[in-house]
């Protein structure tokens, strides 16, 4: 049973709304997946982290989340407006591999990236090329309802016939609706410039397109948007609860998905639409086409824990831009290490049963944390709640049971995914412990000079000793 209300910003209404699932206790969540022609950059990964926080928050609230994500392995052209080359076929030629190899390689790279970031994998991770039949059936439906038409080159969705086309984007149809990057209209038979491709025929520039399937409209391959309409409906039905992606999807991809699905089945596609803001670099959007992108491998090669990047993403609200700098990553890494250190400290202490003050604190802290995440996924606020807890503990450690604090942190980490449970208590080598014990003996005997020498010796080996009410504690500097 879900208990509290979660408020989420719905792009469709431009308002924060109380989340009410269509079916009691169950949530259908569709998140647009990667185009697998290259490594994901950390901007893409920011969007997947936001979606992961959303999923985990819903699960924390006891909803049974059915999460579906597509893998775009065909049909996404170098321009979102149906012009240019197929991204995968272009990369295959560039790398001298088959297009299937490219798809497999970068799909694996994607799943390994998300695993390293503690992003939960969708229950159904569905490549577009596995649902061609469903996509053809959907296009067929659009023909029946007279939303689709055929030219020598392709099958199109006729936009002016779908009256609610700009409901999500709130743009004017004669404004920039077909994607900022479109430069040329390549098909003279196209009825309206906003019409978008449902099916590319293997003719003209696509004569040698490797990925191709038979269809009622000649051999070819699907347009980019139809896969998401077909996959979401197949796995989640229509309407389903929440559909997400990066903000660049609002004007083209999601607008087109809505048009296809709602025209075909005459009911809404999804109830809530949520969009993550961009990760910037030097104040510009990080994008594969701009060559300004950083991958997770680079982050790791530079010596960072991938979860430091996750921490950095959580410091900003998902609807705010976040400018990436190596300095900001360093500072996130430092904060995360401090939290890990705090967890190690708690682990070394023995709990002494739950105290009354503990119980009170537990419910207050938990309430604040839930208030943060349940109010449109305020992860920055949630981190502040955690640091408040760390400070409260350090101010008066006697008042708390370390075990309770640990349990609270583990509980919060079900949403934050910062790997708190995997923090190993550091094993201090025996010779180091011996030095620390010697120092303690000297101290007890008031031999301050010798005790100091031991401290210096420890420092030489990269350790320091802290005198706590429970006795000395050795830790790494
Ligand atoms: P793609 O693989 O290009 O289809 O993009 C995958 C996801 O990343 C989509 O949801 C995009 O909206 C999102 N995205 C692309 N660039 C950025 C960026 N710089 N910051 C955040 N998300 C992005
Ligand atoms: Zn999509």
C-alpha cells in the first residue's frame, strides 16, 4: 500500500501534481533509452540517474513499478528531424564493423555504465529491432485512421490532422516544430513540413541500408519515434502512468510519440510527462555531436568513483541545469568519501539498544527526508537532511545509537543509491594498531613525548589517531 502523496512536476500541465497511479499500487514507467551508436556521455547518464531516483522513490513509497526502456538500435537519423544518415549505420561504416556489432557493443557499454552508477536496469529493456512487428501494426492502425500516408521514399504521419499536436510542447505549429537542426526537406512529396517519418523505404539514400524488414509499404526500417509508441503500449498498455526523458525530447520525440499513440488508440498515452534538464559543460549542452562530451570511463580513468558523479548529480534538482566541472566532481567525491567515513565510524561502534531519543530522531529525520524526495524529487534537500544528521550525531554522539543511524542511512540509500551498504569497515594493519596501542600506553603513563613520536610514526604510514569518548580510533588520513 502506498501511503504518502508524492508530488511530481508534469510537463503536460506545467504544474506540480499529486501523483495518483492509474491502477492502485502499480506504476507503469516508460523511460526513453539510449541510441546505441556510441558511449553514453555523462549528460545522458544524468538523465538516467534522474529517472532512477524517480523509480526508487516510487518503490520506496511501496509502489510496484513496472519499468520499461527502449534501446534505439535503428531509425535514429543524425538529425532528429528525419534528415541525415542512420546513426548506427554511419558508426558501423566508421568503425568497419557490422551494424549489429555496433548495437551489441554499445548496448553492453550502456548496461555496464548504468550498473556502475547504481542505476536499476529496466525490467524490460527492449531493442527497437525486436518489436518491428508491433511497429508495423501501429503504422497500419494509423493508415486505417487516415493519419498516415505514403510517398516514394517513406511513410509519414500527417501532423495537421492531429489537432492536439502541440499540447506537450506548447509551440505554435508554424514555429520551430521540426527540430532545430533540420536544414533541408529531402522529400518533395511530403504534404506538410512538420510531417514525420513512420517508415523509411529502402530506396534512394537508404538503398543499401543494412537493417531492413519487409512491410506492406516496401522493405525498409522504422522511423525513430514509432518504436517508443509500440514498445510502451506493448508492455504497459495505454494509458500508462509516467513517461520520461531529457528536455530535448519535449518538442520532437515525445510530441511525435503522443501524436502516433493517441491518434491510433484515441486515448492518452501517459498521465505524467517528466523531463530532466541538461548537464552542461562550459555553459553549453553536452552533446555527442558537439564533441564536448565526457564518458564515465574518462571519469573512472581520472581516479573517481563513478558514484561521486552520481552524488554530484544529486546535488542539483533534476529540473535545473547543472554545469559540469572537474572541480565540482572533486568536491562531490570529497563529500561522498566523508559520508563513507561516517559510515565506517558508525560501524566500529557498538550499539547499545534503541534509545528513546533515537526513536524520536528517527521519525523526525525520516519525515524530513521523505518530504524532500516526495516533493518532486528534491535530492539536494535529501542530501542536506543527511548532513544535518551527521552534524547532529557528531555534536552529541552519546544521545544516539550508531546502529539506528546506520539503519536510517541504509534506508535513505534505497533512493539515493550511493552504495552505503557496500562501505567496508576499513581493516587497519596489525603493525599500525600496535603503534596506536603503544601511543595510548604512553599517554596513560603521561609520557607525552613518546606518545607524540608514535603519532608521528602513524602519520608517516598515512594514519591518524582520534581520541573519542570510547577510546582512540585509528583511521586513514
Ligand atoms: P540519446 O542516446 O541521444 O537518445 O539520449 C539519451 C538521453 O539523454 C535522452 O533522454 C536525452 O534527452 C538525454 N540527454 C542528451 N543530452 C543530454 C545532456 N547534455 N544532459 C542531460 N541529458 C541529456
Ligand atoms: Zn522514446
